[in-house]
C-alpha cells in the first residue's frame, strides 16, 4: 500500500525543480549582439583655394625670335631690336668728339632700322603693325614715339678695321611704353596686384585651377607663327580666347601669352605646376597665327569658364612653336 509523500520531501523536490528550470534557462539563453553604429565623422573641410601666382617670363630672350635684316623680333624676350653703325671721322682732331658723333649716327640708323622691323610685327592673323600705322596717324605717332624712346642694348662696339661704331637699340612688345600700348585705343596700364586676377573666380574655374596651373598650346609642325594677339579657336571657328580684349581693357599689362621653343626647363620650374596640354590641329588666318584646337579640347577649355582668362592674366598660357 502506497504511503503519502512526506511534506519535507515534496519541498525538496520543488526546490530541485526550480533550480533545474532556473539553470536550464540560463544555459539556453541566446545572446543577440546589438549593432551600434558609430557617429558619422564630420566631412573633411575642403582645402582653401589658392590660385596660381603670376608666372612671369619662362624662357630666356632669344629662344623664339625672327631674325630679319638689321635685327630681330624676339618673341620669347618680348622685345624688338635693331643694330646701326656710324663712321668715326679720322680727320677730326678730337677723338672723343669723333666717337660721340659716330655713336649718334649709329643711334639714328638703329632707330630707323628698328622702326622698319616694328612695322613688320604681326598683330593678329590678318594685320601687321605697318597697316595700322598707314591707316591711323595717331597710331603712327605713338609707334614712332616708342621707337625714339628705345634703349641701348648692350655696350657700343668699335670696329678698328672699319673705323665704325655699332650699337643695338631695343623696345618692348608689351606693356607701358611698348608696341602693344601704342596700338591700343587707350593706354595699357601696368600689371594688377597678384591677387586681383583671382578675385571673383567662378567655382568651375577654381575646380579646374586646383588641378591645372598652366595651359600649353603645342603648335607641333602646323607652321604656327607668333603674333601680339593670337586668337585661340575651335575647329568650327568659334573664338575661345582673344588676348587683345584683355590687353585693351588694361587687364594684362606686361602679361600675355608666352611663346616657347622647348618645355624641358620650363616644366622643371617649381612654380610651373601641372600643365594642361593641347595640340594644335591647324594654324588659321592669313598670317597663320591663330591656333585651332579639336572640338573635345575646346570643350574642356569652355568648362574652365573664366579660368582661361585668369591663366592669360597671370602669364600661364604658353604657346610652343616648332624650333
């Protein structure tokens, strides 16, 4: 016959069951990891835009020049120079006076030769200085004034065998007192302060100038010729850049496009920066001075917006001509 369970046994059994349930739940509990997303890092501040500084002359005088009888048009040195000679009078009792008279005669001859060379300077693809001088008395007088104010280039040379004194005179192509200023309808002012050309640059221009500090137009073997104001065009004839508009507005002063014959030494300069290089497809115009770019290259320059004008104003547009 079964005996009723003792209350103490029932209590013990209850405690055991409770402990079993408790520890069983603890060992079977699945821990679900909680994904904690770290706070988003603040966006990195964009580096402040620092425009390229004015480049100034990039090659030595004489690298790109046209030699003509009696002198040369030095496009890389941005000058025109001519030589002249005067005869020392052997019958003059005063050697110093004879020398001074010969030097004065040489100066007159050099200025006359200089004027003739200046008249042959290409202004743009259709015009030389001589055509503007012939058609406008005011231009003629200003050009003649530039030539009369020419400076002596190096020391005078005495030829003892020929009994002559020879000198060279030169004037500037650009800037105040140069040919550019004489041709302008109003005087060309000097260069602006370094940061003036960068004021108000569009975001598109700033973005381009963060990557490219110069524009190089490679004339290749197209026969491209130098001029005071070469117009940069696309293959449909649309003008991308006319430096004359900037110069006559008094914005460039002595800065304009620079002609170079080689880029090795230029590219090695620490202030040159990364260039954007485009190859000329053809030289356009009666005098062959306007470089024409392919459509895709022209589109890339249009994206720069006012950045192209900034590069001209800071002397950072280079045109490479065939040696």
